[in-house]
C-alpha cells in the first residue's frame, strides 16, 4: 500500500493488517486496517497512529508525504493500542510541538505509556485550533467507545475524522467506500457496530442528534479502521441511526448448542414454526457459528430463541460464552424464549432463561424443556411456540 | 444537592435531574440512588463515583 491523498493535502498514511483474525474475541476474517491521517497546512498534523508492530509502515507512508520530523501536532482521537501503540516511538522520532487529546485521553495515555514529559494539550468539545488555512474542531465522544474517544472535524474540508466510529474491520487495497462492494462494506460496518458499539446505542443517538442540530456539514467520514466514506455518508449515518434505535426486521435467530442432537432437533422445530409465520429465520449452531457473527445477526433480529442442553447442572460452555458476550453488548427491545433437552435436572435451560430475562428480553412462555430425546409431540410443541414467537415478531413491526 | 462524577468516563450525576431513563427520579439524592444503578454512559457501578462541584 501507499499513502493516499483523500482530500487536497490530506493523506491516509495508515497500515493494512492483512493477517489479523481476532480482535479480543471479535472475529475479523478479512483482516483490518489502522488508519492514520496527515494534514499538510502551515502546521502539519497527524491524526492517530497504528498498532506498534506497524510503526515502520506508518513512517514509510508519512515519509511519502513529508519528513516525519515535520509533524507539528499529533492528535490522539483514541488511545486504544491499535491506534496509539506506535505513538511513543513516533513521538521520540518526531518530537512534536503538541500531543492533542481529551482530558480522559491524557489520563489514558499516562496510564498506558507512563510519559508525563510529552507536550500534552488537552481539548474539549467546542475547542478548535488553527493550523493555517484550516481549523480543527474537536468533539468529545466519551464512551464511543472508550472514555478518551473524540472526533476531529475540519469544517473547510467537511471532513470528519471519526476514530473508531463508522469503522469496519476489513483489509483492502482500496481506500474509499465507492471502490468496494457496497453490500460487503455495509455488512462489515454492521458487524463492527454490533460487536463494538451496540452497548453505547444511547450515546450514538445523542451524538447523531447533536450533529444534526449543529448543522455541521460532512461530505467525508474518515474512520480509524477500514474504508473511508465519501459516496455513502448518508447511508452509513442512516444505518447508525437505525442500529442505535434498535430497529429490527421481521427476523428471528435460533441460537443453540447441543450434546446429542436433541436440542438441535428442537431448534429446527422452532425454525419451522417461525418460518411458517413468514418470519426470516437464522439458525446458529454455536459449535460452528462465531459469537461475533451471531451478534451481527442479532443486531436487527427482533427475537432470539436460545437453546442449550444441560451439562454438569449448567449450560454448555459455548452457550455460557455467547450469553456473557451478548449481555455485555446490551441488546435492547428483543423478544426471547429458552429451550433445551436435559437428562435429569434441566438447569441449563433455566440458566438461559434467567440470562435473557436479565437482559430484559420480553419472554414468550416458560422455557421449553424436553427429557433426553424429543418425541414428535415435543417437536410439535416447539414448532407451535415458534409460531407464537413469529406472531409476536410480526406484531412488533 | 451534592453532585457526583464518574471517575471512569466523566458523567456527572445531578440529583436535581436524576436519571429517569433508568428509573431514578429527578430529586433523588445520591445516597438514595439504588446500589444496582450503573453509570448510564459507561456502565460502571456507584463505587466509581466521587463528589464534584
């Protein structure tokens, strides 16, 4: 890859990580990129850096535009180490006049790198700095998705440098949204929202509201991961609005893990019932479905029908994993039901139901339990309950 | 009434405003905010708050 001019005198100088596959539990089968941006004006400004291992690539790309030592300011929009890992070494090389960050950003940088000798300049929402013919305005976006997070806006360019917001984990040689398949791009953006931002939906709503009422004009959104939005800015903002409002389709997920296929037989019977009601169904066997893909499907599904066999008086380990991950991401406004086969106690099903209730799912009926192997009647009960859930999904639309 | 700030994310709990979205009515002093309440911004518990102006 090479540095790319994204607007006049504004360059992408980041790094592509083709081979990374896991982001602490979020699967990224298509790799990712760590985007950094360089603005050449009377002051030369770098926005964010890259993962530590990619310092050389960052320096190479910066060097294609200016000598790294010419950088005056480094803006740290987000402290997470995939964006700040290269910062300590870069600061040693560049010796910038200012390291610009939020108050929470300074605290986080100190806690990461223990360097109180850096030339911090703390900014807050509403602050701006002049860099010559351009101004940089700062918007703190606390908890989108860390306390330190902020975005930088250059009004003269209508450019929003949005750190992790609007990002996607997708390694490509293309830099812009209109150079790749839009369906794939929106899927990657959806997966990112579902696995990183879902729990901060209220904060996303607040931010979108503030941006709307401020009348800020944006014709390019440059995130810290993936493709830059220039032709589909409206689409991604609309999608963030829909996702953060928990808008759902007439869609249900059947998620399960099974020991000897009994819980699986029940899952398929539930799917039959849901389908018979005309609801779109996704069946996710946790032994082959990654938790991050399940979350992506869950984002716009109205109902989650969740099954587990009982093992050692509890749920199967993959079910515990999924439920813990799901709970942390705080899905809202969902309909739920629990089911499963068991041998003697049936605690696994109770555990699933209790977790869904804790997540404030609107539960349809009592958990549906079957001893050992379901009979034809048992499966008919599953299909019947599937229909009932399907009806509830349709009524919610 | 005394305000409290979340030391994790900077959210300020103002008793006059409360947190009605999460069941805490306006006018609820800090000591009456349920122990199960969490910061509406970042999700940490009451033990992560300290007094602020």
